[in-house]
C-alpha cells in the first residue's frame, strides 16, 4: 500500500512539473510571437518611409523569431524588390 501512495505522490509531482513546463513554453512562445510582430511593425514603418534595406533587416529578424509566419517572408520580399527599383 505504501508503494501505491508513493507512486501517486510521485505522479502528482510529475504532472505538476509537466504542466509548469508547458505553461513556461507557452509563455515563451507568446513572447516570441509578440517580439516578431513588433519587429514586423518596425519594418512596416521603415518600408513606408522608403528605407527598404532597414525594413528588410527588420523582417529578417521577425523571421528569425517566428519562421512559420508567411507574412514576414512576403514583406521581406516586397522590401527587397522595392530596394532594387
């Protein structure tokens, strides 16, 4: 019976640790996406001012933060094309 109690306590601690790690990862992901969006907004401002190379760098930084967002790639491509005109 003691081993069952020990197992239950250990399992409870494991679940708690697992959920704490999950929450920490989720918070980190949220912060990463927010940072990427901030970089994109900065890139947008630079692009509108005609500072295409600086905008390109901001979009690249956003891609490094969140490589799954296709908008960052499209914006970077637009800045690249605009800088060559």
